[in-house]
C-alpha cells in the first residue's frame, strides 16, 4: 500500500506544474493525457473534496490518482460570525498547528485575509500573533488551501480580493508565497486578478525585491506603524534588521501602487508631528495611507486612538496632499484581529523564538 508520505501533494504545485505532472501520469498508466488537464480544474477552480468526488473522471482513473497523489484538506476547527457579516475560520493542520482566515464581505466584494505562517517571529508589540511566537512556515497547500476550503463549504465563499494580512510575515515565507501568488492569479487556479491580491509586509527587503520582479500587478502594503526609526524600533523589533529608510526606498522603487498600513495607538504614534512625518514618507513613494483603528484584545497595553483623534490624524495627512483612508473596524465582536482566535485557544502560553520550531526562511 502507498503511504501518504510517498504520494505527491498536488496542491503544493502551481497549476502549470500540476497539469504537467498529471498529464504525464495519465499517459504513464495508458490514459489519455487530457484526463490530467481535466483533473487540474478540480484542484482550485472547481475544487473537489477528494479524488473520488471528481465524478467526471472514470472511476479507475480516480483510484489511480488516489494511489499516486494527495490533495490534503485543512480541518475546520472553529468558525465565528460577526454581526457585520465578517467570518473567522480557525483551521487545524496535519501537525496540530492552527491558523486563521478571515472573510470580510463588503457590498459585492469579499476580501479574504489569509495566513502565511503558523505564528510569527517578528513580535510586533501590538500584535496578538507576535505574542505567540513562531512555529513554522506554511506550505503552498496550506496557504492556498485556506481559499480552497472556503470554496468547499456547503455555502461556498468565493473571494474577490486576497490580502496576506493574517498570521505571519509572507515575505519571510517567499518560497511558498510565490507559488501561492501563481495559484491565486492563474486562470487554472483561483483566477483572481493580480490587482486584487495584496502582499502585506513589515518591510522584508529581499522579499520586496522578489515581489517587484514578478510580472503580475500584485499589490504591496507596508506595515509602517511609526514614522521614525526610534519609535518603530520600539513597536517593531524587525526595524533593527530592516530600517525604515531602507524600507521606504524599496517601496519607492516598487513600480506599482503601495499602501502604508498604520495602526493607531493612543498617545504613542498618533500625534500631529507623526502625521506630518508619515505624510512625508508617503509622498516619497506615492503611497496611499490606510489608518487602522486598534482592535480590542490585541497584545500589549495599548489603548486605541479615539475616533475623533483618528479623524484629526487623517485630516492632517490629507492636508499634506496624501491620500488617506480609515479602515472600517470589522468583526470586533468575534476577535477578528490577526491571531486573536488562536491566541484565545492557546490561552496565552509563553512566546517562542524562531529557532525552537524551525527556521524562518527569507526570500
Ligand atoms: S503584525 Fe504581522 S509581522 Fe508583526 S508580529 Fe504580527 S503577524 Fe508578525
């Protein structure tokens, strides 16, 4: 009997690679090559829960596929629904790790916020995921699998937009994320337009350069959160390795539109001088500024800036000639900030370092 370990996971491959492998496989067992192409649509665009569920394929071919390949599922461990329609999913992976995915409906759009790592090594002081430490990088099948699982629900969720803003730093898992970007965008994958796919990073420079080299129009969001090195170092230890100046330079040389993410921390980064300094950085790279109200239940002892304070801060940025928006708070009744559901489940055990459970892989 073939073991799971010896069977290739088709969901870790790009659609083109999967098709090549499947066509070769079909021919190797005396089937028509087109059966391989027929199988690819069941990986992402019309996903099937199992090989046996691919009922347009002959039974013998389905059984042969089953003995040679896997299409692993993520187990849905919990789901929460907010009164505003936001849905949060906790998936359990084969090794017991759990990751979160948030679906945010807004009119005709559904934005899916996906995770790229189990935990995160970067320990931003305001972030629930940072509090739990790093466990491991996710595989392509576990990242794109979040989108796939929602398409397999009894009432499927089909996102129009994807943001890599869930747990983890996507550009520290570039090896997997680059495959996932292809799966998301490819017409034989999920066929989501590149302009509707945003990679959000704290500013991992090699990763930004790698993303910039991709020909597709993927969007880049930079988690700025402080307009000076001094303050940013306090909030985000990663600023020591990738200082703000260099991150802004990298954003300025990114040929496509960049967004700055800026979480509003009462009395910390929300003063008029911060607005002026942030505007100057945004002007340097033509960035759009997204102000994020602090979600209750995150990490640290921060207090949210008041709605009036956020409005004033936004006004100060707009007066500098920079485009700015305040992100709507969604799912506040269901712990929808990144990492919160998992953190609640783990009951706040001690943070771990990257070296305890594996290496963080930079682009
Ligand atoms: S804000 Fe993002 S990069 Fe920072 S600790 Fe949280 S998940 Fe990691």
